[in-house]
């Protein structure tokens, strides 16, 4: 979506010729392949661990690092492997999104009229809000060493990127719709 916003704001005349169905499919396939390439590594790493009597994960769902805490065998290598795998899966898309929004911000600052600037910013604001919540919690959860955060904070952060972000995503995007704004005003009044 950040590339879509980038094209819409930075290259609007070529938008319809560049952003076509074929490119959308390519972008979707690339994102799936990026995440699915690393899945077998993590699954095999977790499957090779030895687990003892304790079988209750102190987490809301079966996540990799809380699962490793149940391991009786040495899990340092598995933790390092998990961190190494999560870096490209989390940071590569994050850097692409950040780069897109830096270019977008640069273009928005070139717009002379306040209305044009506001319209361009409103095009991006909903996606930027969702991405900030998602990647902020994801990066803190997986890339910040666990000894610096409590288990409760880790659980709450995981709820942000697994439950809250998908929950608020439709609400944030629908607030751009005039019908939704009017319906919300009717409910509030």
C-alpha cells in the first residue's frame, strides 16, 4: 500500500499504467514468498528442541519465543536463529515502507496549497497509522531483547499486532468514507 500511495502522490500521471493487476499480484506473491521462505527454518528449529513436563505457554497464542522458554535443551542458538530470521522479514518491508513515506513527505512539502497538502496527507494518514501501530509493536516484540521487557508487556504488544491492528484496520480506512463519517456523526449525536 505504501508503494500505491507513493505512485498516487509522487507519480500520479503514470499511476494507472504502473499500478495494474499484474503488479499487484507480483507484490502479493513477493510478500508471501518472503515470509514463507523463513517459516521452515523456524519450525525445524522449534521441532528440534527438547521439551519437558511443563506444557503451558505463558502467552496468548503459541508464539516462537514463548515456546522456546518451555524448552529443556539449550535454546540460545534457536533464539539467535529466530532473531536472525525475523530481521529480514520485519525490517525489509519496514524499510521499503519508510522509504516510500520519506519520498511522499518530500513531495507533500513541495505542494504549495494547503488544501493540496492536506488532501495528499489524508491519502496516506490511514495507512501510516496502521503501519505505525503494527510495526512499532512488532519491532519492540521481536527485535528488542526480551530481558529488557516484562512478559506482560510482551503479551500486550503481541495483542497489538495480532488483534488490535486487524481490528482497527477497517475502522481507520472506513473513516475516509463520507457515508461512514455521517453514520458516526448520527451515532454520536
